[in-house]
C-alpha cells in the first residue's frame, strides 16, 4: 500500500509511513482537499468513505487525522496534516466526503480548529457561548476528589 500511495500522491510530495496496519501519508494542510479528492476518485485507491476525522493536540501544533476506507477495494489508509497552534485553520473536506460534517464541527468545538469553507460550525457537543476548548491539553481541568 505504501508504494501505491507514493505513486498516487507523488505530485503532493507526501511523507509516507506506516503504523500497525495503517499506511499513512502526511501532507500539507493547504493540499488536504486535493489529496482527498485524488484518493476518492483515483481508480487505484477509491477511498469513498471517511471512517473518522480526529484532532491531536501536540501542544506546539495540531494534527488533523483522516481515516479513509475504500468500500470497493477493501483497503484503508490514513492521511495526516499538521496545522499551527496559533492559527488553527485547515480547509473543510465536506466537498469530498459529506460525512466530515459532524467530525469537523466536533474538532471545532473541542479544539478550536477552523475548517475553512465548512457551511455551519455551530457547536455540536458544547453549548453556544462555552468558554475555551476542552479537548486541548492546555484546557484547565477541575480537580476531582472522590468522596
């Protein structure tokens, strides 16, 4: 699968690797929509299903992780993209996979990621006006004491 991704995505200059059963391509955030469209439409990959979109807080930057699956080819792969902590913007992939809608809204709620082009980033989990982003490692947690 690694050689397939190298060939399929060569124009985007990804970093290719693997972890456990996943083949991973890390790409520039500006290219995420083009990469997604390529992986969805290319006859070699046909990644028509976004299984999950998650955000990882590395404290100095965020990483948006896209878990993709091909229902026709029965294979999976992961696309990662790093974005700056100070200006957490990345293009929305809803135009590629409409199922990204709630995942992106959740990433916005919990981490403050701005998915540029998303039609409605109103809170999905938190209430309107909630202060801060509780998914971030820097978010203060109240000490819990068991009685």
